């Protein structure tokens, strides 16, 4: 099947049922490389030839006005884009040099190595805190794990252990919004991913919870590669090492105007559109 542009591929929804091998010991970041990635929903092209290297063990922030394709790009990085029936894609995404869209590679394997945290905290509300973390293992088919150890280490890495260690059997839905988001981070970490994608993870949270998540991002950056979409320019400056500025001019697909070290994007942007955006003059 072909997309509106030749060479592109129509992606079928994933249907994965097989379990994976037991999780590996210790997280380690991986480098994600997007090469000339374009994307469509039906005939609507929403991304145009995006090239971006997201270096291992660093935080990359995707910034830009609403609708320029940041979330679509993020979902392409762990094969969630293809879950939309009309979604199409061209280009390549390499995880430590290996094409995640290679026909021999199962989507569930990519999604285990590249985890995702969403805008709205989405724990299973009636399920216990403990079971919410373990659910990450079940969802990706990881077996034979020492569940107690995984729960403690995942909650610790997510910065939630000391707050919940004495109430692990209480429902996840009883936690505050910020705690629920850290529980979702713990659920993602339970499968020992190499990369964590975060789509506006703090936009539904109060300032205190936001700072707590930002602290957690800072603590995780040594072990996991993080890619975060944020509309908060102060947050991008606080948490990221690198930034990519996306823009979709009227009736054109989103593309990267400029990418580089966060200090350069905010301190000495090369493109006037970047300068205007980071200064809050539009978007
Ligand atoms: N499931 C979908 N079906 C059809 N079009 C979609 C779908 N998801 C996104 N789009 C379109 O793709 C374009 C990019 O959307 P996307 O959500 O990736 O942008 P964004 O930069 O993340 O926006 P925001 O900052 O508001 O979240 C938009 O025109 C949007 O309407």
C-alpha cells in the first residue's frame, strides 16, 4: 500500500499477543534518530521530512505552536501513530541504529523499549497502586519478573515510593493528580525502557506537582533517554538538553525550523521564527 507520496507506507494497526523475554537488568538510554519522517492522516500531510537525533541519556524537548505535529511525531517514535487507521508514514526511525519499522520487528517490542506518558494521568483507577505498576509488565508481556522488586524500584525511580510505600494496596485513583502521573511514569519504567516519551506530562498538574515531575525527569535522564512535548517554555529550559522547534505555516505540514542545544535555542536562535516563538511573540 502506498501513501499520498510515493515510497510511503500505510501502516496496519498492531495486533500483538505474544509475550516478550524477561526484562533486562538496568535501564540504559538509547539514541533515537528520525530520518526524513513525513506523516499523513488520510490525504492530510501533517509532517514534512523531519530529521532529528535524540541522543542517549539526554532530554529533548519538542516545542512549537498547537497543531504543528509534535504529538504525531512523538507517537511515530514508538509506533503508536499506526494505531490510527488512516495514519501513514514515510522515512525511518532508528533506535540505536535499528529501524523500528523493519518488518521483522514487532510493534510491542518497540513499545516496551520506548515507553509513553500521556498528558492526562491515566492509571487504572480501581486497581491498586501495586497492580498499576505491575500492569506495565503485563501489557508488554514481560514475565518471570520479581514483582515486589520491580514495584519498589519503579516507584523509587518515579519519585513516589516514600509517599505510597505503606499503601500499595490502595487504589491508584485515590492519589492526587501529580502522584497519579508519577504512578504512570512508574508503570512505564517497570518494563525497563530505554526511552521515555512524555506528551505534555504536566499540563494537567498544579505548579508543585509540575516541579516534582520535572525533578523526576532530572533524576531519570542518566538512565533513560527522554523526549518531551511541552508548551511551557520555562519547562523546556529547565528540563531539556536539546530542543527542536516545530512549525506548520498556514496549509503546510509541520517541520523542524531549528534544533540544537537548549541554551542555543533560547539564548541565540538562528531563525527569527524561533526567536519570536521562544520569546512568546506567537503561538
Ligand atoms: N487522529 C487524527 N486524525 C486526523 N488528524 C489528526 C489526528 N491527530 C492529529 N491530527 C492532525 O494532525 C495535525 C498535527 O496534530 P498534533 O496533535 O500532532 O499537533 P501538536 O503540535 O501536537 O498539537 P498540540 O500542541 O495542540 O497538541 C493537526 O492538524 C491535527 O488536526
